[in-house]
């Protein structure tokens, strides 16, 4: 069983109803307010007590994983589809456009992709899988000679951070504006446009700690 697929254990009908209402409320609240959305607000939205929320989801990360499982499944499947596109550049563009399109209107999903949550082994494994897919899509395009060889995983994560803020800022007034800035960056990634850069990409350790910092900074 994958780490984004959790078995639905048998529950009483009323417990199942509360569980499903909590997930629906969490999806709404996380989308609107991000991964740090109020758990009390989620409980109110589900019309249950905060104690009931904690009985179903002992930690915030348990609730995050339950709320984001459908979107994570869709996202990871999109990455697999990108790797099957015959033209590596088209696959690279498809991967990035799919990733950012899924973040429009969902601050929580952007938070999830942008951060590392060290207290939960399941989220760590999902992030490891996501990073491996990014590296696979990127390496395939670099091997074709279409993407400059010095682009690294950290550069794509930095793109998630920067476009995430653009998506948040423009979502209500120009919801497709992020596509302009994505394609400006895609031009910058092309091998024929490469020129020496003043700084190397962040190391894996630097990137990991930066993602952890986003989870702990308030």
C-alpha cells in the first residue's frame, strides 16, 4: 500500500460520517488558509467537537495527509504521465504546468509541496517520492540536451516557492498569471540560453533544512 493510500477501517455509521465531514472541512480550510489553518475552525466547519477531531486525527499531519491524499495521488500520477511523454521537453513542461495548476486556489497544497514535516514518516516518504520524480523528469530533459545541465532539484523547489507566492497574490484577480512567469523561467532553463551563474544550487542538505524551516517558522 502506498503512503498516500490509507485503508479505511470499518467504522460505525456515525463515526464514518464525522470522519468524512472532518476531511471535507479540512480540505476547505487548508485550501483557503494553508497548512496552518485552525483545527478549531475545521472542527466547527464539520460540526463536531475538537475532541472528536483529535479522536479521528491525533495530529495535524494526520489530518493533512487524509485531506491531501486525493490531490497527492493525482499529482504523483501526473508525474508518471510526464515521464511517458515521448518528447522530454514536452514532458518537463507538462509536469510543471500540472503541478502549478493543482496549486491554484489551494494554499494548503502549495504549503505541502513547499515544506518538509519531519515529525511524520509518511509525509517524508511522499516528499522523497516527489523529489525523486522531479529529478527523473529533469534528468531525462537534461540528457536530451534541452535543459541546461546545471539546473538541480533545488532550483525546481525554489520555483515552487516563488510561483506559489505569485499564485496566492494573483489568484483572485488574474488566476492564470502564474503561467506567464512559469514560461519565462522555462526559457531560462533552456540549454541554448545557458550562461555561467554566480552561485551553485543549494545542496541537498541546505534544501532539506530550508523546507523544514518553512514548516517551523511562524
